[in-house]
């Protein structure tokens, strides 16, 4: 049961971090490695939560990037 809140927080962290990087560097200049490094997570985590990357791309227009 504790996994779900942690999973949700990790997804939110990934989205926030990715959106900030997209704003700062542009979408085409951001790598998964940069996002995982800034989030302090393993690359496998972001692949496991791959829908988070899709959510990041959807968040861009909403946040004004």
C-alpha cells in the first residue's frame, strides 16, 4: 500500500523536473539521463514509469513552455 503514494510522488517529481528542463533547454535538448540525474532516480525507474515522459510532453503546453 505504501508503494502507490511513493510512485505518485516520483511521477510528479519526474514531470516537474522534465518540464523545468524543457523550459530551460528546449524539448529537443533534454535527455532521460538528465531528468533521472536531477531526480536522483535510476534510469530504469523512468523507463518503468514511461507514461511519465508522455505526461511531461502533455504538461508542456499547460505550463506555458
